[in-house]
C-alpha cells in the first residue's frame, strides 16, 4: 500500500494536479451550497488536504519527515476550529479560548520527536515551554487564575530565564547521554 502511494501520489505533477482538482471541487461546492457554505468553511476544508499531505509525506519519505510538524499543527487547528464552530461556539467566545492554538505546535513537536525517536532536547524543551505558556495564558484568559497578569509576568520571566540557564548549562550533557542511549539501542 505504501509503495503504491509512494509511486503514484508523490510525483509533483500528480500532487499539483490533485490540488487544482481539489480547489475546483471546493469552488463547485461553494456554488452549489451558496447560502450554507460560508467562505471560512471552504477555507478550512481546503486546508485539510495540505495538512494530511504533509503528515503522509513525512511518514512515507524520511527526507520530508520535518513536514509532520506543520501537518499535525494545521490538522489539530482545523479539528479545534470545527469543534469550536459546531459545539463550543454557543458556550464560550474564541477571544477567551485563543491560547489553545499554542498547544498544537507543541503537540506536533512532541509527536515528531517520539515518532522518529529523536528525543532531542532542542525539540522537546521548546515544545514543553510553548505548551506551558499556552496553558498559563489559557488559565488567565478564562479567568481561572485570579492574579493579574502584570503581577505574574515578572515571576514567569525570571523562571524562564533560570530554566534557559539550566538548559544551556546541561545541554551538552543531556545531548551526549541521549546519543549514547541511541547508539546502544542501535548496536543491540
């Protein structure tokens, strides 16, 4: 199955042709369902294909494995937007829920590192930082945390600087340890 996909769909001319067909299909749906299909739905439907294309291309061809990061980020964002539009829209405004969008790149970085067994601190630590920052901003945005953000910000900045210092101090130690573990696994 993967071989058929690799031989038929990874050729650039086939993919470009398919994208053009896909754009035409979305335009046709917009014409047919003029009143019901708003432009943001058409745009979201259009973005589903490139996200899956990036994910599949990253899994099938190791040369393009980094494409998993934007593919997963875009796909999770689209899933969230559809859920928001059809479920959460009546309960909460997107203006209060916007920090959720920061969690999706963090998930994609962690997905990338675990799928390709690249437990590299240069990928995981920024992902954790982005996720923590998004969760903190979400807590403030939803007013779960009662502290003013101006009061919290100096604490967060000082802790971030301290974490960066520790990361830089132990960066080579951690990287060398992970490389040794990976080499040991490969030699077995």
